[in-house]
C-alpha cells in the first residue's frame, strides 16, 4: 500500500485481487436472483475458511456449477456430480458440494410457490439497503437480528450452510447493508448506489 493509495476497509489490504473485489463488488446492491443465489452458495463454501480462498476459486465454481443456474444444477447427471468431488478448482468437501445441489432444489421450490427469491431475501432488510456508519472494523457485527431471521427462514426452506454469520457476510457482500467503514473511499459511492437502488 503506497502513501497515496485510497483508504480502504482493512480486511482487504492483503492482496490486489482482494482490493479489486472490495472496490468493485463488495457492498454494491444486487437484485438479480441468480447472482444472489450464487453469492449465497459461495458464502456457504467459505465456512471455516477465509473469503479470499473462495474468491480465488470463484471462476472454478462458476464453471463447475454452470454459472449457478439452479435449473441446470439440478439437471446435472450423477457422473457430473461425482466428478465434482475430485475437482481441484473448487473446495473438495462432499458436504459443501452437496449443499449447492440442495440449495438449487430449495430455490426451485420457492419459485414453484410463486416466491421471487430476490424479493424474499431483500424483505429481511425491508426491501432496501441499510446504510450503516461504522468508523472501525471492530464495530461491525458478525450477525444481526436480520441475519438470524434470514438464516432461520432459509433453513426452513431447505437451504444448507446458511447460518446467521454466513447470512450476514452475504448481506454485506450483496449490499443489503453498507459495512464499508466511513473513511473508506468506497463508502460514499456505495451509499449513492444504495439510495438509487430499487428491486
């Protein structure tokens, strides 16, 4: 980090790809249901690992899981599914791999009930982003009442790897909450996007 580098949230300063993710993706509001599904699944893969590990395997996941298209995932053959267990481009955890298939089925069940995934998820923050004003990383919670409610509803709907902490990390990433610290150069641009956001 050079002296004239913009100020960022401290968690992303260990690598260039982490900084790029922080600057361009993290905290920007997402309304596309397939993108939300992908991010929820990827956050679940993070359990017990650092996000940078998953970020660096994201392209591998997108290829292995057909860009996280739920219909395409559930239609995969047993052979294709079996091959994923030895695929070095993703985390080779049978439980985590199986969870993505379970989540795709749960997503489609919601759709069959006429529930729009994006509206359902965003309802946990009242349909619009929550603009926080944290000064330091230490102030930011790892879970909230909203993330606990989301986790409970997702589990009830059949989703896996969706605990309150995973749900809060997801909410931060897809711009349901703005957890850029106020001194971060992304804080104001993200606030502006959030104020213009509509589902």
